[in-house]
C-alpha cells in the first residue's frame, strides 16, 4: 500500500506543481535576469527533489505511515502558498513588476 501512495503523491506533484517553478520564474521576471532566475529555480527544484529522494527511504522504516501525513501537509502548504503568494500572470503586466 505504501508504494501505491508514494506513486500517487509523485504523480500528482509532477502533474500539478513540478513544472510551475520553471514556468513561473521565467514569466515573472525581466528579460535581463531571466537566465539567472531560471538557474536558481532549477537548482532549488533539484535540491528539494534530492532531499525528498534521500529522506523518504529513511522515513518509511522510522515513522511508517506517518510519512504520508508529512507529504499531505507539504502539499497543503504548496497549495496555500501558490494561492496567496503567486501573482496571476494573466492580469499582471511585466512592467509593474519592476
């Protein structure tokens, strides 16, 4: 059962939020610093993916099914942070971001 939930989490995360960090960073900054911002967002995404891949095998034997509670809290935090802190790029002009 643990494997099923792990695959469900990974699928939902990949389909919903994983690409947002790359796309949002490229769209919301000025052209002059776009490459640097993309580099930072890509490095951050890879660092957190490495952290999850390193911690998850240690977490399941240690805390068992409570690992899913942690994943759910992280997903809820992501949903709330996107809703409250990410600007809507459709209505925000790039000139107002300066």
